């Protein structure tokens, strides 16, 4: 177990690799992993990945969601999405498949992936219940835990589990009143199950059972925000905060059993509430790694939600969020295409990098300084190398190639940089010319 070894002062191969990648001190990582402020999600059965750290003092990470639906089932396309997301800079992938042979799709994604893979086991449990002619609300706790263990055994590195969505928290949003109610798919499944069965959420009631499975496989728990706001008007309400309080308590219980945990955060939040949301989470959850969807800063931009998400993500990460879940241009509209996946990753990558500059992450500002030097020297190959999306930058410039190879077609011969490069000696004489 990674936490157990860290608490013994052992720098495991995973810790050593993350220290190398992050330019971080091994002892620092040992201390932060022991305290739960840094995680390295690596299931003991997933052997093909490069270890990656999430949390305090590390580079902001990006997740890309892929997965089939009932209407769009193609393993080949999902593997292409996986490849293009990783190539574009995604640090993890979540397979959220709900159509086709879900077990086989997941196994192939894990086998194919060089980055950590996450899932939401409740989705598969609900689908299997439906295939067995059983209503969602009639599935049992055993049905859900069987899927969790199956996925853990397959090598899933982290799972989203809505453990903090209790009947008390759900009652609070009902009493307060929401426009969008529950927009998390897993959250809505859980609330419907609790209402029908008049029982507490089994992931909360049987949390120790979940911890035992996670510990067996060294699988990280991503404690989901089933009551995350689905529109700006619902942000930071009593139900959301009640669930977050519970997640902080569950985080501590997980650490006591040497289980790695991160906390998931809100989806739609007005800009003026983002900083407060980050501060509340870090305070209530003892600086546990924070994984946020967006947050989206307006509800009015379908088709451009990768942009609304990047705006919120940059603010969130610069104030403490450690992990950004990408949003694609297709959000709220359709299953994303391969191109949508790439666009979503790049938008989140820009947000993460901007935040890393603000947080003083090693290497972040240095990259921008090197880019500026290349621009000053009109070194286009150097600029492409430093771009967050080199392929796009090269394509755009080549699409309107300038006559003068030193410049671009925006300014041409009147390029401000070239004008002064031709006057290297800044001698103004006596200023009376």
C-alpha cells in the first residue's frame, strides 16, 4: 500500500518516478502522501502506466472522459479518443461507458492506457440491473459492490463513488429548493434508490466495505459530489456544503485504513464564488486533493463549454484545485467526437498551466519565459516546441505563410519585434535629434 509504505518512510518506485517528473523532493512526497495531501493513483493490477501525482505542490493535472453510450458503441473510436487525449496532454482518462460490452471495453482501455484509468462503477451496476429486467431502484448493495470489486480487480486506478450523498444532504436541497435538482447521473441514481428503498446510501452505510476493496487493490477513491450544482443559481447551497462536510469525514476514515482519496468539486459556479468554494473544500477536507469539473462560469454557452470551463478551471486551480476534469464543446449537447476530446483537453491544459504559473509550480513560468525569448529571436521552431498545442500553432501559421519567413502575416514587414531587432543599439544620443 502506497500510504503504508510512505508512513514507513519508504520511497517506492512510484514515489521516485513522481519526484523525478515533478522536480520534487522524495521526502516531501513521502510526507504529503502520508498526510493524504498528495495521491499517486496506481492500482496494483495496472502495470502499464507511468505513475502520476496529484495534490499539493504538484503540477495541476487534467482528466479526459471517454466512453460509449447506448446510441454510440465503438471500441475502436474510444481507443482513438484515449490516444488523442493522452497525446494532447491528458494525465488521466475516465471510461464512462454505458453501452456495449462494458467489461470488455474497460479491460481494453486499461490494457491500452499508459495513464491512470478511472470509472464510475454505479453506472455499470445500474445498466446490469436493467439488462436483468430489474429497475434501477431494485438493485442491491451487493450488486453495486460486486461491480466495484470486479473493476478493481481489472486494474481501475480510481473510482468515483458518491459516498457523501446521504439522505440528510438530499433532504437539504429539497427543502432549500433548486432549479436543477440533481444533475450528477450517479447522484440522481443514488437519490432515486434512497427514496424508493427508504434506506441510507449503501456507499455511506457500508463505507468500510468499500475501503476494504480499495485497500486490497491500492485503488484510489474519488469521493464524488453527487449534489454538485448544475447551474449557477444552485451553487454553494446547503446540500452541496452538507455533502462536502461528510466527504471530509470520510476522507479521514479512509486515511486511517491507508486508502488514497481525492475529493470531487462543483460543476457550475459563478466566478465570484469560485475562490470561496476552493477555500471551503480545503478547510473541510484537510487539504485533500481537489478534483473539479470546470467549474463552468456561465450556463449560456452550449457548444463553447470547453471555454467556460477553462475560465473557471484556471481560477479554481490557482486557488487550490489540484485536478481539472475537462469539458468538451459537446457538453450538454452530445457524446463528444474525437475532435471534441482534443479541444477539451487543450482548453483544460491552458487553464492548468495558467494556474501553475500563479501557484509557482516549478517549470511553469520558466516555460513562458523561454517562449518569450523565442519570440524575441523569431525562433519559430522553438515557439512550436514550447506551445501547449504545437500541432495547431504550426498549422495556423502554415495556412497563411508569410513572404518573409521571420514574421507572420499579421504584421509582416511592420512586425514590432523585427523593427527593434534591426536597431540593436539603444542609443538615444542627447535626446535632441
